[in-house]
């Protein structure tokens, strides 16, 4: 469903995010990366795509990239006062 929506409106951030999230859930990490990165590039303060990008990179064993995305997400979680995501990100980064 989201593939069709993205095909119709490739510039729609929410459609791209939804597709990336669905692909992540399906463990199609390489394809998920493209759509989630698009979202992160389009909106500097969007934390969730960065968390998912970090998780994608972890699944693909791309540790330096995972760290980069998760550190960006952590800064956004702190700034935006999102305690739950902050704790999850810290756990993924293994920092306290």
C-alpha cells in the first residue's frame, strides 16, 4: 500500500516514512534505509527516522553509521524531552 502511495507522491515525507517503517518491520533493511534517510535528510528535527536508521545500520552491521544516526537521535530526544526514546537510544548505544 505504501509503495503505491510513494510512487504517486514521492516527495511526501509521511508516505516515505510509513514505507520505511513497514520495510523495517518486514526486515527489508536495505530498502528501508533509503526511505528513512530521505525523511531524515528532509527534516533535521525528526527523531524517529534517525532511531530506525540506527537500528537498520545495526542490523546491517554498519556500526559507525549506526552510532552516527543514534547519536543524532539522542540529541533530538534530549532537546525534545522524549524520555522513553532517550532511554532506548542510550541502551542501543550502550551508554548511561
